[in-house]
C-alpha cells in the first residue's frame, strides 16, 4: 500500500504500474538490470510517477542472492521530496 493515513479520502483506491526493462548477464553469477517504471500516484489528481531503476543481482550461494538497486524519479514534478531511493535485498530460494 501507499504511505499515509488509510482513512485519507483523496488516496487512490486502485494503484497500478507498468514497465519495461533489460537484463544483462555480466558473468555466471551476476545479472545487471535497467528498468523504466510508470506507476500511478498515491493521491487522486496527481500525475503518474516515472522511475528509472538500475541494479544488479549476485548469486552468493546455492539458492541465495544479494540484490541492490537504485531508483531515480525522473518525473520532475516535485522538488520537495527525495528523487532517489536505494534497495538492498537478500533472497533465499528453495
């Protein structure tokens, strides 16, 4: 869900996103990614967010990966909030 008060009447009831991306296998254990994401804003009446995401995924053991990505909001519509974010994830698969 979105940030904020769940009773906010201006909050969008249905939120969506779509995107395209490229993956590049750097070596046997590492994949680089580049994605463009267009998603709805959290509030009614606001324009959509356009985001570029760049990252990689590295296999560290059988069934385990470390993933790092940086998101940059390229919408250019709001200078009052941060336009860059980072994600670090450790995944286990079985």
